C-alpha cells in the first residue's frame, strides 16, 4: 500500500474550511487547476440520515500511455475516468473517500484506495488541513507504472485542492 500525505494551514476555522469543501465552488474550482484533468462532473450530492453528505464526482482525463506502451495506443481508450465517492462529516470536519476507476469489473479487485481529509483547529482561528490517500495496484506487468502515474496525479490533485483552500481564505 502506497501512502501520500499533504498538510497545509490556513486562516480559517475548521467549520469555514469544511463549508467550502461542501460548496459547489470547490469542485468547480478544481478543474482549471488540474492540467491533466479534462472534466470534473459532480454526479451526486445527497444528505444521509445521520447528517453526513455523500458526494460522487467523476473525473475524466486523456489517456497518457508511457512511452514503452505507446505501440498499444490504437487499443487504448482516448480517456480514462474514475469516480471519487466521498462521505463528508460536517460535525467532525472530516471527509473520507475512495476512488473507483471506470474499468472492467474484474479489475476492481486489483485496485484499492482509501483517503481522508480532515480540518482541525490549529489555534488562533487557523486550521490544519490534512489529506491522506492510501492505494495499491495489484498487477504484475503494469503495477509499478500505474502506481507511479496514480501517485503523481494524487499529489497534483492534493496540491490543487490546497491551492483552492489557500486562495479562499487569504
């Protein structure tokens, strides 16, 4: 299991930070910050019985094959897609999420991911926002390449989210 972690501090309370994460402006603001993402579509936002929210966003990106696989370009899709399924808990200022790739069902057992974003009180009206994602790809032939590509994209997404939060609370 690979782990990526990213932490920032901002001049806002955890409630303010979390209110922004739930806002449509947050999802809409992400897309232009991500070079390799061509579209982010919020598919669902629903309130659960316990007061938490369930948000499903679909990410679309052009397929970018590594050089040594480009000979298979004619058999590869033009785009790749994945859903981010997030449970947002406003009371705890926590979002847990999983990434579900849009791949044939038999590949789902080869990929695992879980993530968490928390906004905690850092004192003096500031918040510490921590994002963590753990993931693994079980594929003998391509696991290393896919894991590396996913890691770079997760880091880019975490940094874009952090930039949005920083910009909002300057």
